[in-house]
C-alpha cells in the first residue's frame, strides 16, 4: 500500500510517500514555514511524489494529521486530504498528533507506557495515555497544567511532548511541531478508515473570537 502522508498541524508543512509493503518512506518534502500552509502544501505533495517516482494515481490511501495543533493548519490539511481522497476515490484517514508523538516515544523506549503532554498555552496541556503496544488508554484531553500535574505525578513510563516539564517530568520526546511524517505514513497504513476519520481534533475553541458590539444590522 502506498500512503500519501500530510502534516500541517503546526508551523511545519510536509508531505511524504510511504510504502507499507516495504515499511519504507520513499520520499518526503516540506519545510518549517510558520504560515501559508494552504499556498505551499500541494507544492510539497508534488515534490514528494516526484522524488518517489510516483503519481497521485498510484496512491492507495491518504493519511493526515488532525490535531490538536494549529487551527488554521489543521483545516488546510484535512481539507486537502478529503479533496484528494474524493478525486482519487481512495480512503483518507486521520492521525492525531498525540498518536504520532506516542509512537515515536514508544519506538525509542520500547516496553513502556507513554504519556504525551503537549503545551497548549494558556496554562493548559493536551494529553493522552498510551500503553506499551501503542494502544490508547483513554481519550485525548485538554487539562489545566495544575490538574495534569496532580493527575500524572506518579506516572511510571515514558513522558514525551513539549508540556512534559510543565507536569513535572523531564522531556523524553520531541516538540509537537516536529511531527515525524514517516510515522504518520506508517500509522496511516494501519488505521481503519471506518473509525479513523479525517476529522479535525481541536479539543478547545479557537484563540480568535468575534468582537461583540460590532454587528451590522441588515435591512
């Protein structure tokens, strides 16, 4: 199975072609662009396909990171994945950034349960527990730092993510923006399209709020 993996969940924007038969990342393309995911994503898709010597018609599945992360970036990636899946008549699956971080940590420290803690700003963290085999132990959550610190104070296992130090643990994994696109492809190949829908996972409302008191009365 050839998987086109897409990540726009943070300041990075990347695409890759992953071959599940050989468990090999054939090619990747991308950059840490900060903003402008909508303008650059398809450029990176084309670069990855060219480097892999493949065409869009060769792709069997699209995998995209669905968050939590940048609201704008997530919308861009999910919309692109859905559009490509529709055009190609191929399935698309969503992979959370928490799953990607957990899998990277699990591979680095096998045999240990994994706690992912990502700094969500505003004195909050995104968090989720995973067992030693990579299975989720509970749903993704957004928690106040104080509550997360109390809840996970006695956790025994690997703690990863940018919020690890906020809850009293030394950081053992990567920053949330450093999404391993190869892991996205591998997890995407094994995901069930029936349950892993490419649907945004925001966990909380956007930072930007409409201003009150400026409504225009329509005639």
